């Protein structure tokens, strides 16, 4: 190689070195992931599989988000944490609507369960085949799931005052030994736990009597939406990608969930999670309805049901409650900006 050629090559190398950023400069140029928290409404289980998938498969990271998934602590639920600013996002159900009516500045972002999982669970040998069979019976109930069940009884003409309601213990023992006649639960897991104790379950579903509530819904606060509309859009987008992945790869998510802190200690098994995933599929209806889809008319009918039970003022309007994922050009991503 001639001296002239060496000089040319050295010049090229020098120019390349000049144009190539130092590794530390590259690190500084990459924006750090923004930390946000998603508050879950219960302990780790398949019910939240889409959010685990969004973390594990990097869907949140691809949107520049570092997401922490928070289980309930000291009975503080998402509807306590998000309005208080202790979490940016949360998971709730029909109680989200009541919170909004009560003044909580919450905004529904995406419905995950197109149908509610709430059922009345009893032992088949107790003979509770219809709402009328509950007159004079004892039922364990929890406030957040009470509305659908009480709406069912009211519409079927059952005497609410004659039913003895008690607090939920989240154990099946009281049902097995006859201390209670029924309990309001989720169809996704509790019937299976009753079968494990050699008792055949019987179910009363509000859905079968025309009480068609949404189930788990992703939500945020007005504050988060006003301050960070692009972040809200990114979080919603990544979450729905996670749900699409989770429902297509349940076994992968089951393996992951079993490794999460506290899951094994609660006695959760792979079979429990498989049962839950199978029961969730017809509630999510991913093959029929776009993930996250919300219908304003259904939310309004839910509000009207609350009003029938005296839990909301009649004529409650949804202004500001429903997120618009595809606003018209120039429009903001929230319906209250448009007054509707």
C-alpha cells in the first residue's frame, strides 16, 4: 500500500470517528423511560394477564414507559389511588361509574371485559335456581359487585328486604357448611374452587336476566389526561397490545404469573389460571369486539340502573367520563372538551 493510499484511509477513519457519537453521547440522547403505576383491583392472577404481557413483551417500553403493577395494599383500591395521584392508571368495573358520579375525576379509557363476570354462586343441592328462591336466604356480598345482583332481584320482583346480606369473607367454607346460602362472586374462578371441595356449583347470572354490565375497565384521571394526553394514548395502546398477546398465548402468561411474588403462597396453580383464562375469553369477546371498545349507550344504561336503585341521581350524564381514542382532527382526546 502506498503512502498516499494510507493517508486517504487514515483520513476516512478519522472522518468516521468524528461522525460516530461516543457511546455515552448515545445514552444521553435516548430519553429515559417515564415511570408510571397501574393499580390492580385484586392480587396477581390471569385477570390482569394483558398488563403482564405488555410489561414482559416490551410493549410499554416501546412507548417509553416503565410501568409498575401495584396490587391492593391495606384495602386501598384503584379508585382510592388514582384520584389521589398515587397511581396514574387503574383497573375498575361498574364502580368506576359510581365514583365519577360521586365527584371522582376518573375517565374510562378502555373496556377489557365486554360482559361482567359477576354471578351468584351457590351449592347446586341448595336449590337456588332463580331469583325467587333467594327470599329469606343469606347471601355474602361485596359493595362493588352488589349493584348487578340487586338490580337482578329488583327487576325480577324478588323482595330485597327479605334477603339477609352479609359481608364477604372470600372463603368457600361458609357456603360448604351452610352458614350462607349464596355468595356474589366472579364466574372466572370461584365455581372451580367449589368443585375442588367436592361441591357442584349453581350459578345465577345477572346477564341472563338482562343486566348487562361491563366488567374490568382501564381508567385514568382527568389530571393525567390533561397533563399528558400522549402518554395516556401510549399507555392505552400498549395495554391493548398486551391483552391481544395474552389471549393468544395463555400458557406463556400462566408460566409468568406463577413466578410473580405471592402467587404460589396463595395456592394458585396452573390449572386455576387455565380455568380463569378459559372463562375470561367469552367475557372479553376478542374475536367479536375490538379490544377496548366502549359503547356510550351501554354505559348510560348502567347509569340508569344505578339510578333505579337510588345510587345515582336520575338523568346522570356521561360528559367527561369516556375517552375518545380517535378524535377528529383538531379535537382533544376527551369528550368533555366537546361538552359530550
